[in-house]
């Protein structure tokens, strides 16, 4: 057993409230992540009408942010390793502000898509830096719960975005109607994001740099001060363990994630990619990007569809809180396994309902019990996702990699996640045009695959120190 593993993960000698405040500040990036990606929900139809776009171009406008997300995630780890975690947060905040203003004042679908990509760069950066930073400043005994704040912030951002969309539509009458200053209501859906983006940037200036980054840069005294205030335990021992894991770290860290002698990723990085891709390929973001349009298609009016979507986002928040309560007690792997099985069951029900629904004017019609059952199944699906794959994947990505490769490996996994998100989001309109039963059938298959992926490849990290994580996965147990 290594010295890192031998340390008591429950030895916490700092006030947990102090650590929560720092972790919550970092997780504000997750709030903007959720807000930026979900705010489009209430504006999809209005944007299509405003810019007279066809289904493909509208799908691209919706999903264009995900291109930026993948790029932002890919480079965030390298920037974080070179310039620090805090600077990445500040860059992300600036990108969020620029995107909010650009989207709100867009003239065409093309410049709208450009500004969505800019916002995506911020989302991608935030998706990498928040879990990495939180893992690096958290005591091991609380790391799962604190890491789950990222997902709680994401779903809270989704909720606030959907709630503000619904409130703006209620005030203006419709998303296309002129509202404040003569601007259409849908434009204000994006402009309001400036407020949380500025708050995120200001608060990022108040939190300390990661001790792992500081030690890698040779700033041992500053790192020990941060460890003393936020991580606790035997600071001398922890700092020594960290130093051992970052010594000899390459100035070109992207090569550290490759197998020695082969142009191939380390197995642990492939597992991170697998978790990221499967989290998206079960179709979760179809619910949050297209649910308003989806429920309108099966018979609900615009306001009711927005209300249903808000209720779904509240469900996601509640289940994420449940995950926070369980993750450091039950562990990561059991939650993922139960979540995958629950998602599979709910998606199978949705597949059956939509595949068997009568088609009227090219759209499925859910009469009577079918509509109620679909609503229940969709929300139960969100329950299983929110209590498992939503928060747990981000926690694992923040802690499963060694100090030497964490930021860069997390970047690769997050970039894969955003790429998968882009694939799902851009293909959904085409799949739905063939039939919603086909779309949900595809997601059901991937949920089934996720069950066996967790059983075979995911290893438990509950209670382990970050310094005990190796660059190779531990044997299956």
C-alpha cells in the first residue's frame, strides 16, 4: 500500500464550510455551463422563425455551441497546467459575457451560431476546470459530495435558464414578440446570462490556486498554505506525496496520456472517454435542448411545454441533491450501475410509446394514458440520470486520473463528451423526422451498453487520495 493510500481519508481538520464556499465558487462555472447550453430551449422555434431556417440549419444553430465546447475542453487542461486553474475560470467568464451579448444581438443565424460557439468555448473550459479544481482542493472524505456540486450547479443553471425562458415568454406573450427596449423576447433569454457570468469572473478572483498546480510550479510554501486551509490532514505528508506524483512532469503534458512506446492513449483515459460518451449517448440533452419543441409536437401548447420542461429541470436538481447525499457513502460505481439500468428501462418505455403512437400530419399523437406514461417515463429517466450519471461522471473525471495527467486527461474526456453531445443533438431532428421511436430506440441501446461498461471497466474511487490514483486502471474486482 502506498503512503498516499495509507493516509486516513477521513482525517479532516479544516472547517468544511470554508471548503464548500471555495468549491461552490468554482462550480459557478457549472451553473453557466448549464445555463448556456439550456437557454436555447425556449428560443428554438423563435430562432427558426426569426431567421427562416430549415430543420438542418436550425439543428446546427442549436448544437453549434457544442463545437466550441469540444474545442474549449480540449485546450482548457493545457492552459490550466501552464497558467493555472484560476486563469482558465477568468477566460471562461469573459467568453460567457461575449456570447450572451452576441447571441442576444445577432443579425443572422450565422453570426448567432458564431456567438454560440464562443459561449461553447467557455462551457468547455468550465466543464474541465471545475471538477479538476474541486477535486484538488477537497478533503478525500468529502470529495465526492463537493465534486457533485459541479453537477448541482449545472442542473441549477439549466433550471434558471428554463425558468427565465418561461418567465420572459409569459411577460412578452410569445418568444417572438417585442419586449424590453423593443428587442424580441428570445433575445433577452440570452442577454440575461451576462449577470451570472460577471459574478463568476469576480468571485474567481477571490479563491486560491490549486495546491497541485502550485507544487508542480515549485511554489511549495503557497501550496502548503492552501492545503492547511482547505484540505487538512498531515500537510507535510500530503505535499510530499503530491510532489512525488508531479516530479518529472513533462512540459508537454499531452504526451503523458499516451502509452509508452505507442501512439495510443492510456487505458484509464479510454475509460474516461467511455464514461463521457455513454453519458451523452443515452440522449439526456435531447430532453434539455428539444423538450419544449418535443412536447409541442405531441400536443402541448408553448407555455405548457415550457412548464413541463421547468418541472423536469426541478426533478434533475432534486435527484442531484440525492446523489450528493449518497456518493461518499454508497460509492461511485453502484450509483452508475443503478442509474444505467434505470435509464435503460425508462428509455425502453419511451421507445415503445413513440413507436406505437398514431401519426397525424407527420407527428406522433399521444392520446390518453400514452401521454401521461411518456411524461412519467421521461421524468423518471431524468431521476435516474440526475442521481447517477449526471454528477458521478464529473466526480470520477475529476479524481480518477493521476496528478501527472489529470488536467490534460480530463480535457480529452470532456472534449469527447462534448463531441458526443454534438452528435446526439445534431442527429436528433433527423432521427425524429423518421420517428421518435427510432430516436429513443438508439438511446436505449446505448443505455444497455452502459450497464456492462460500468460492470467491467469502472473502478471505485470512494475515499482514496488523489495521489493514489495511477495512470493505469486497477484490476477488475
